[in-house]
């Protein structure tokens, strides 16, 4: 049987030591602040030794092999774990590398199964050559062979340095900005207040606002750098059985996805990308990595027309350019408008009240925060109404497609065959408009329609029911059943 690479000890012990230090850090800090030595430091050392022992145990006891009809995986000393995964359940085999693994030239192999959470297998870590060879052997045994490596295989999609840079600059980095606001701005507020408290009020307010703007721009730049490092070297290969996706400059990822696992499509484009007629395409699978699914990129910053063609190749018969779009009901926009105005009014009243009772730099601080809150809320309402002419949904015999957003537009689709459940929500004031909020859920991914009329809902439900009806019995099978019943009847009569 095969075994893990010796680097498993180092690669697995460092994250566990980090968790041990984080878990024991409050105790150690509390002991130091209280001026008591105690045995807390020895307790932290004991945790570190235990994590090292577990890392060594993982390397020594883990064995795996490919048998005739299954994958065998054994691990553990005291509690022995012997797993057998049928080859027919294997869906994808992916290879991932973080920075530490790339230094040691090793990789983690994720074996995804059709059983979902708790049924997948993770081998951390193997030598890079061993991991690639094991993946090919496993995919071949599961009848998911990769392309013949003796032939020169051209990638279906690549991302050159020019497009990678433009994609990083024009991509939506709102998540990184929000993370930066809570991790950098909040600690930095104290330093800014201390510095600004020595200035005149108008100068202090200007310094405070400038500092927050600098923090926001820095967070956005961090998003640009993260995008560049994450998707550097992006390539996609495709054959009849697999999508093979690889990307990453520091943390390298190699994904293998079966087309039959795809249950969701998401085509995104920011406002600058729309001006440049570019888009990014992601596909969602029904289950992977011990979770309920994954969203993987298959095209980044490509020509929008080419992205549309890729969608029709993934979901047969779905042509985004020829869809009959139906707009969201106007009540959806009214509800969002009333909710947004109410939020802005309550925020304004609360901000003025707090500022009137604050002292020192308190009022300036509160007014700056209130300004950003109102600016974000106003931008959301502005984007909502700017996107109204293009927001809508389309129902075909194959899928439900939804388009929404202005500054960051998304076109999402889920095939009718992949719909697991539907949710219809109708507020009491929506009844007179014969309209509801509608949501479709797959195994992992979901599609939301802001306002859908009852006629469209009934049509989609009817298509969903028709798709779920059992297949009719073939005429030949019916004739066999009839003939069998006739023969049995004759035998009973003869008796």
C-alpha cells in the first residue's frame, strides 16, 4: 500500500500548532496580566507536543491503495480507521498546493465522492509527482480518464498577464474592503483620534475622513493583489469527461470536475468589464470537499460573447442571447426603496442622537461613520434602480435564468433537472399584485427572483413536475408484461 510523504509531519504540524497557540493565548495573556506564572505555559507546551505527536502519527499510520473496485484508506493507532470508497462513487480528484507545500514540492489530494458530506477523502500530503500519478490512476480506475499525455493538449481557456492585471483591477473587491474596514480601520481609529484630537475640529474631521479613505483604498489594493496571486497561471482543459482547472501563484489549485456534476452557472461582470465587453464564468457542483458543493471558475475576464458560448456548451440548449427576459414586478423595487429609506432615516436619527451626547472627538467620529453608512445605503438604492431595465428572469424548457445588478451584474442559471426544492414567499401587501418572491434551491446553490407573477411560477412548477415524472414503460416491456400475465392466467385456468 502507498504511504504519505514525510513532509506530512511539517505541513500538518504547523497549522495544528497555530491552532494550539491561538487556543491557549488568552490563558497565557491572562496569566501574564495577572502577574502569575502558574503552569499555563507548560500547558501550552503540552498541547504543542500533542499536536506534534498526532502529526507524526498521521504520517506513520496512514496507508492507501487502489483495489479492484474501491479505494482503501487506513489510518490511526488507538482508534483504527479503515475506509473503503467504491470507485463508482468517485466524482472528481483534485490537487491543491499552498505555499508551504510548494516549498517542499508536495500536494494535497482531494477525492470527491457522490455521497456528499463526510464521504470524501483527503490525502495530505503526497509528493507532487506521486499525487499526479495517483490522480491519473484513480481517474482511470473510475473510468474518468484524463487526456492522453503523449499528445500535446491545448488549453480551452488561458489568462495572460495583461488580462490577469485588467481582471484584478476591474473585479469587485467589496469583500476585501469590508474585511479591511473591520480588521484595519477599527484598530486604526484610536490612533487617528489620538492624532486628530490635537488639531482644530475642522482639521481633525478632515484628517479622520482622509484616514478612512486611505484605509478603504488600501483594502481595495489588497483585493487586487489577492486576485492576481490567486488566479495567476489560470488554465482550463476540457474533454468529454472532465473539466481540468488549474490556477494560483502561491497556493496552487488543480480541479477536475465532471460535467454531470454541474448544477449551477454564474456569469458575472462589473461595470468597467461591461464597458470592455468582458465577463467571468463560474460553475457550481452538487457536492465536493466534504461540503455541499463548490463554485469553480472556468473563464475569467474573457470576451462576453465567448462566455455566452461557453454557457451553451455547459448547459445544452441554453442560449443567453436569445432568451425572452421578463422584468421583476415593480412591487419588488418599491419594497426595497421603502426598506432602504427607513434604514437611512433610522441611521440618521441614531447618529444625530449619539453625536449630540458625545464629547471630544466623539461627534466628528460619529458623523464620519454616519456619512459612510448613508453613502453605502444610497449607492445600493441607486444601483437597484439603475439595474431595473436589465433585471429580469427567463424560463426555458431546460433552466431558470436570472439577471440582476448594475455595478456588479450577475446572470445565474440552474437546470430544471437539478432543482431540489422551491420556496415561494408572499408578503401580505404583495397579494393584491399577484406576485411573490421566488427561490429555487439545488443541492448547494440557489437562484432568487425578486418578484415573479403567479403565471410564471405555475409554468416553472409544471415543468419541474413533468421533469420529475417517472419514465414511461417502453411498448416492448408492456407487451412482455401483458404476455406474461396472459400465460399465467391460462395456467391458472388449466389447473
